[in-house]
C-alpha cells in the first residue's frame, strides 16, 4: 500500500508548518549543511551537452646536444584527452491545489518548500564533488575521493596518508580551483546552475478516469567535475577519528605542510582547504598554543566573514567529508 503524502505535501504538513493563527511559521533549517566545495567551485561551460573534453600535456619536446655540422632530430610534445561526463539530478514538486489553499497564502507555501528543494540540490552537488562514484552508481560523476584513492596511481604523490587504519577514517581535501586546474562544468548551451521550471497550475491524471489540480515545479541541475592538472588536488587520507580525538592521532599541521608542498608552485587565488567538523575542531585544539605564539594558523577577514587560514589558504567546512571512510593504501 502506498504511503499517503509520502511524496506530496499534505494538509497535515501545512498544519505542522503553521502558527496557531494560521500563518506560516519560521522553519528552523536544522538539516542545512556547510558545503564549502559547492560554494567555492569555479564553473566552466562544457564542450558538449553530455560532457567536457579535458586535455593534458603528457610529454615535452626532447632536447639533445649538437656539435658543429651535427644534425638535430625533430621532436614534439604530446597530449592526452579525457571525456569528463555530465551528471543530471532532478526533483519534482507536486502539491494539490486544495492543500495550498488551506489557510491561504499559496505563494508563501510554495516559497517555503522551494527553500528545502534548493538546499537538497546543493547538498547533492556537494556529495557528488566529494564522494561521487560512477563505477558503483551509473550516471554519477567521480568525486575527489574516488579519483584520489591510492598512493600508487599516477597522482599518488598527492595522496598523503594520516597513519590510521580501519573504518572511522577521515580526509582533508586541498584544491586549487580554476580553468586548467580543477573546476566544475555545466552542459554546453545551458544557463548553468540550478534550473527551476515552474509548470504552474495544471491538470494531473493519476489514472485514466481521475483528475487532480496540482501545482508543479521541476528542479534540474546538470554538472560535472574536470581535473586538468592532477597536482591541483591533494587528499590527506586515513586520519583516524578515534585517535585524533584522543589526542594521539595525526599531526594535522604536519600533514597540511606536506599537502601545501604538493600543490603547484605559486600563490593561486583559487586555493582552499576542506575539513569536516571533527577535523576542523581538532585542528583548532592542536593550534591553540601556536595561535597564542603567533605561528602558522591565523584569522583573516575575507568578504566580511571570519575564516581560518593555513599559510594564506582558507579552511572551509565541508559536511560531506564523513567520519566513516575506509582506509586506503
């Protein structure tokens, strides 16, 4: 038997969102998250509606010693291309006309529900950027943790191990966002970002003999992730949560120093560090004495918001970095 109101707003939902006088209550958005990667990613229009051709140089021309009257051999550089796919996510909102009319103010009820849809879409994007895995879930893009999952791959030197083992591992991600480095893509010809199609008031046909008056919205987002320069991403993996909280785990500053030296040389303005709440808290605890001494960690005012930085790189909260990763090698 289908669950009543499982996928559609009901009058009961409206009542639970209303004050005693019938007006909509201010909803505490306790399910909202901090998704630093989704906030920071630089977006570039893809080459195609279904993907983007990422091109990297794989070898340089070869120079050799030449003596008088000697000859030179023609040489060249080589490149390789990788097709980065686009993933589409969607959600539909169908609300019965009489449900929206209950208590009046139809537009406010629809706007209130739209807040939840926008947050849900953003959290899905954030999850894909971090954890997406096209091998296990067809149609998904590959996120950072899926791409940087071994120290023996081509980009293995940018995977730094934190010394832990087991299943309560955590990771820190360092990125340098920008074209030619690591960036987000959106389908060619699209306007980019979250697309909202308001189909308005329409007649729904649940069966061949029944009709409903519904308000319908379609939420659609096409996106992908391209890594042109694998050096622009560093993953600090195998950070043991239990040991870290106990004060005997990884030296986070030591690992961040190693990670900073893995990034391309130069002060890229698209650099950022991403941690979950536990790792960021423990960084604060480890840094307490250093801050008092005026050492590495400092507080900068960026865009009117106080954020932490390490060697000038902002440290942002990313709730999609979990506390239950499996150890990698």
